[in-house]
C-alpha cells in the first residue's frame, strides 16, 4: 500500500485549539501540545465513504452493523501500525531467513458498552489472538459523572497493549473514565479508537490522558445541547442494536433519549 493510498493526518492538539488555548490562559488546562500523543484521522476515501453510509439517517440497522464491521479492522490496523517488531529465523520452502514477528506485548481490545461491541468482533479477524475486556459506564443524570456498571479484564492486562474502542468520542467523559479505570487496573500502554470525535472530547482526553493516542475517521464540528456529535450519526448504540425509541405522539420533533 503506497502512502498516497493510505493517507492519515496526524494532529497533535489541533482539535478545539481555540478552546484549549483559552482554558490554558485561565490556568486550568494541563495540556502540553508538544508532548501530547497524536490524533490520527484516517481520511482514506473508502473509510470516508463508509462513514457517510453510517451518517445517513436512511441507513438500516442491518447496513449500519455491516459497515461498523467493515470499519473496525481498518481502525485497528491503523492503531497497531507502530507495534514493535523483532525478527526470527524461519525456514521457507526455499531457504532459511530472518523474518519479522511482533515483539513483546500482545493486544487487549476493550469495547466501551454498548456501541464498542459493533466493531470488536470484526477487529478480531485482524488480531485473532487479542484478549477482550469489557467496560460499561453510564452517566449519572444529576452529577453527570461516568458511573461504572461493568468491568471485566483479562489478568494479563498489564502485559498487553490496550486498545479502547469507544465509537463516539463526544464529551470525552466516558473515554476519560474508561482510560483512568484501565490505568488503575494496571494497563500501561493505551490507545483510543473511535469512529467519530468531537473537538471537546479530544481536548478532554488529551488533557487527562496526554499519553494516549487517538484514532478516528472524522473530527466533527461540535456537540449539541444533548451532547450528541454534530453532524454525527445519532446514537451509535441505538442504530447498531435497533433500539431507538419511537417519538412521543403530539410532538413535531422526536425527543432525544438520554445519551450513553
Ligand atoms: N454517543 C452517541 O452514540 N452519539 C453521539 O452523538 C454522542 C455520543
């Protein structure tokens, strides 16, 4: 694959830079843009096309699931691009050679429930020996804090490269809570993979976890008043599992369910 075929855009602290700059001026942002891990936007035309399919309101649950499955392994491919290699002596049918093999740590994929589940199974086709941990978080409607309701990780977590799969990086609260919890459980090298990111979410992750690189297919414009990504694709969990609630009768516009 040539570099032209596989363009990625590395952005170090570009998202919401205006907001980050004003926070910094107020002395509240610990972001050091020079040492913060990169945000990689996978702007490959095939990925952009697939993302458009996900965004379309007319895309059915079946199609949405299928496209999430197509995108998952490519995001993982990009997030594992820098895994270290060593070489090992092997014998081909023709001769002995030293050939590259992955060195050291193996992978642990951690989908954030629910939407993360839509990509993980397909990611395993690319990394079949990866372990999978699960984390479930919901937002307390009063305090807005991320509350953990499920956490189940392999014992080998500290020895693995941990890839957190949180498709919608909106406010960043659940991603930050998941990353903090994983670090407390012993995870040492972490990456965050998402389908869509909002500038506010990127800013929060970069300020709380500057060591964690972020991989996404798009940095969207903003969040709306309900913390949905705009233009976004709606509620990824609902679209994936077909659980969107019907609009209440008498209303002209459907009211939004509480976001995960
Ligand atoms: N989670 C979603 O599923 N969609 C959004 O737009 C934001 C968070």
